[in-house]
C-alpha cells in the first residue's frame, strides 16, 4: 500500500473548538480518498517529545494528500484547529 501519508502530532488546547475541526476535517479527508490508520490511540514514546494525539492518514498519492490539505473544505476545518491546538503535520510519500 504505497500511496502517501499524513502524519500529525497534536496537542489539543481547546477541546470544544477542536471538535468542530474534527467534524469538518473527516469528510474533507474522505473526499480525497484519505483513510485513517491511527487516530489518538495509546502511544509509547521512544524518542523526542510526544504529543497527546497522533494521527496517521493514508491517501492514494502524495498529490491527493497535498490537494486535500489545500482544499477549501479542509482549510475551513483548519480555521477551528489553528487556535485550539498545537500541531505538526508532514505529508510523506509511501514506498512499495
């Protein structure tokens, strides 16, 4: 399953506002073929600084992952995430 991945590390600072982000982000991600592989489960931190929430999303291609992030629907969701969380997000091309 090559495709591409979003890997996000998130610390939620305002759960009510972040819930609105999550409500809008899910459909925006699905519209580009995104599928959640990990979302907020238990973690074991081996190196570096951990975050309370970690998310991995698979997309059919890096272009799809990037187009999703830049889409109006996802950017509408991001309006709720910007002031309600501290986030790191990378888009990574998968390997065969």
